[in-house]
C-alpha cells in the first residue's frame, strides 16, 4: 500500500465541534503517552537509584523534591488519575453502554473533575498534612 | 483497505482489520488496563502509607514479598500496556510502512529494555545486593 499525499483524509480535529468527550479522548492519548514515557522512566530511575545506594538515592530525592520535580510529579499524578478514570469510561463503553449523548457527556466531565479532585487531595495530603 | 480485498472470510471474522492484526492486541490492552487499575492504585496507596520515603524504608518494603511481588507485576504489566498503547500511536500517526516498522521496532526495544532494567533494579533491591 503506497501512501500518497493526494488521497482524501477523513475529517479531523479542525472540523469537529469541541466537547468534553473529544477533550477526554485526546487527553487519554496524551496522558497515556506521558505515563508511558515519563512515568515509566521515573519509576525505573527511582528503582535504580534505590538499588545503587545512598548517593544515587540522595541525588534522585534532591531532583524529585525540587519545585520543578514536584510539578512533574503532580503532572504525572494527574495523568494517572485522568487516564485511570477515562480508562474506566472506555471499559464501560466497550461493553456497549454509555453512548447516549447526555450520559456520555456527563461521564466525560466526571473524569475531568475526578482526576483534578484526586490529584489535589493527594498532593495536599503529601505537601501539607503528611508528618 | 488493501486487506479488505484479500482477506479470507475467516480472517475478517477473526478481527483482522486494516492493520492486519489487532483483535488480540485490543483485548490484551483492556485486560492489562484492569490489572493496572489495581496495581497502580496499590502503588499510590503503598507510597502514601509508608511512614516515610527514606531509602532504608523503601528497601524494607520492597524486600518483603508483599512489596516485591506486586511491584514486579506492576513493572511487567505497565511496560506491556505502555507498549500496546504507544503502538497505537505509531500505527495511527506513522503512515509510511518502512518508517512504521522502524519506529515500532525501536518502541519494542525500548519497552523490553526499560522493563528489564526496572526488573533488574527490583531484583537487586529485593535480593539484597544493595549497599
């Protein structure tokens, strides 16, 4: 199959009216990529740092607790919750349920609200309340 | 599209779409997502429940089977799910066949290599090779 530039393309991002379902769909991909690349790289780096000893772990901790490190970790936490909730939505839709316009939209909005609430709760606990 | 002309009726029923395969991939992605729902939540809960994240505390946690076994499962399944998800990216956005093969192969090497590195680090921690 030779791909040529002259073949017609199906309508894409520019033509659809934005809605929560579209945003959530795009975010599912973006957060999935962020978790695959950033999340797994940091998890592996963290495990390697633990395995390598005190100096390596101290180096990791220093970067992870730096404000930029914390922002990255907050971003990954939000990505995790958004991808998790959106993933549950996809599993429900795979069963054939949840395609009615109103329910579909509500479910999409709930994943957005839920991921922000869970991320905020977790980080408020970590930064403010954890002994 | 080219498949539509050449695929046998059996091939079509077997879920073979325009990417020539995928039924298995689709299902695996969903089964691993359910596992990661549990394992991801386990990781976050564990990190929050540990008294602190000092190196020695984390080592003790990962030396016990209750820490090491779920972590090993998390590593294997997360890298598999990431590979399956990123493969969809590649299949959707890399159109030229040669490039798609090259990027898919690179992705496979990165996922298997990264996952093995993470497992190696976990084994070093769990079996006590840590200074």
